[in-house]
C-alpha cells in the first residue's frame, strides 16, 4: 500500500483503497468469483469436503441432542418412581413386614443344608 507521509506529519490516504466496506466486499467477491470460474474443480472439492463435514457434524449434533432428550425423560421418570417409592416406604415402615429372627440370622446355604438332612 502506498501510504506516504505529509510534510506536516500526518499520513496521506492511499487513493487505490476503497472508500467504504461495500466497495471492498464487491472487490473481494469479484476476486473469488474469478478464481472459482478459473478453477472449478478446486472449488467443487471445497464444497464437497466442507459440505460433507457440515452434514456429518449436523447429524452428530442432532443425534447428541436426541440422546440428551431421552436421558432427560428417563431421569424424570426415575425421579418420579423414586419419589413414589420413598412415599410408599415411609408410609409402610410403621406396619412393615419383618422377617422372623431365625430367618435373619441363618445364611441361605445353611438353611438348604438343614432341609436336606
């Protein structure tokens, strides 16, 4: 870029630079279009590769979101079941069924052995 110094110490603006962003965008678009017309296979491969990446990442993102939704639903169901179980156990603990003391103290294998003998 030709940016020179003025004699009074300020910088002078290059005349070749566009005045606004609109002109700059038009110039860049024109360069890209000319390049795409000159090298269509290069641009086709860009579209194929990066388009495939986009499709794959979109697929994986949606699959992840669906899995998170299923986990969220299952957690909610488990939370409801847990609350129902807690409510049922707290209400039934006063008159809960208890095993007789002999069943608590004797291991299962000894019980089976005694029945056989």
